[in-house]
């Protein structure tokens, strides 16, 4: 039976954390004993290789020491047997779909991820990135871009677009924030922009375009144009389904939601009074009777049916009845 590792023994190599330059691995330069510490009885310190400031052990590595101490499994034969039985029938098909990408750790061989080599501080998103700069510099590719690639790859492999909901929700929130800034800029600048017109005079010199008004005063000709951000705002609204029709805020959509099943809209046909409706219904029934009589007459005089009756010995009125039944 393998001997359990003693995580309370002194470490030879420790991960340290510098507040300015990130994490680094090194041999401890100073070790302080702390027998009262229930997690690990040693505290480690080392100078930062970039600024020589004394740094302590990274908090996440010390947390791992605590987790390793509390990580206990079954020790009795009964407990081990019970753990083995829990694995029977697993992983299921659904569990395999969820865990099939657990082995993907860095995505260094991914073609999309290699487009973004690790450059801490070299991308625009690095200003808000929470990944440790030293750790990022040790990776072959940008950590955040690799995570995006792995998430998209897993979602498409499993055909589960719901896995991308959080990412695209953040993107839509960012687009909406940009749209708000565009609207505020347009309101502050005005929907139209004016600027003076220029022209070249007979001597080839650039000068303002002016004219003399009815009062003899010289006026500058101004060019009036729409705010250039109006086009960008319109494209954002259209492409992101943010128009009133897409959000169901038009009168037509609201009227359709308020109508009962089978009910016609108010604009489908003009409103009729009860007397007018009954009059039209009576006229339609009278016209229907006349149409039925004309149909019977046409059927009785149809030459094909008459010939058919002669060949089969069927009287004309019988043919008329059969035709009406068909």
C-alpha cells in the first residue's frame, strides 16, 4: 500500500507572488517555522527576480496544501468496495459528452488559438484580464483566447449552443453599452453637423465660400450633413434585433397579442352593425338558393351526362340527383 505524502514537510521549491511582476517559482531564501499553523507549519519568502522585493508564498498554493491535507478517501475494505460500486454504469452517454473535453488543458495545438500568442499586456483585452501575467507569459498562447476556442469547440462538438449563452450575453451587454454611448454622443453633438465650405479662387488660393445676402452682408456657405454615428447606430439596431418590431413593441404586434384565438384584427375588415350583418347574411342565403337551381339546370342539360344516361338506361332526373350528391 503506497505511503501517503506528508504535506506538512518543508518544501524545496515554492511559488511566490510579487504584487508588481506576478508569480514566479524559486527556492525559498528564508523559511520561518510556525508550528501553530494548522495548514502548513512553514512560511516561505524569496526576493523577486525583477525588483528584489521580498515576496511570500502564493495564496493559491498554500490553499492547495490545505486541500491536500483534507483530501481523504475510504480506508476500510467496505468503504473501498462501496466506492467501486458507485462507478458501475458510469460514465453514461450524457456524462461522456460533458467530460470528453476534460483533457484539453491548454489548446496549444489548436489552429485558432495559435493566432494569438501569449503577449501579456500586448492585447487590448489585457487591461481587464485577470490572468496572472507571469503565468500567461509561460503559455504558448493567450489564455483567454484559448478558453474561448475550447468553449466554442466543445459547444459545436456537442451541438449545445446553450454553453455559449453566458459569453454572448456579455457581448450583447457590451454592444448595448456602446449603443448608449453613441446615442449620448449624437444628442450632445446634434443630429446634424455644419462646417464651412471651401473653394479655390482664381489665383489658386484656398478660401472660404461666401455670398452676399439681401442686406449686403457677407455670409459663409455652410455644408450641412447628418451625424456620422447615425449610420452606425442604425446598423447596430438592425443587426442585433433591437428595433421596435423585433422587440414586439409595435401597434400591430401588440394588437395581435391582445386578440383571442380566431378573432380578426380591427384593421382586417370594417366594423358592421348587427342589422347590416343580418341583412347581408339573408341576401347571401337567397343568392345561394338561386345558384343551386342554376347548378341543377346545368347538370341536367350536360351532354356528357345525358349520353351517359342513355347508354346505361338511367333517367334524366336520376342523373340529376346523382350529380348533386357527388
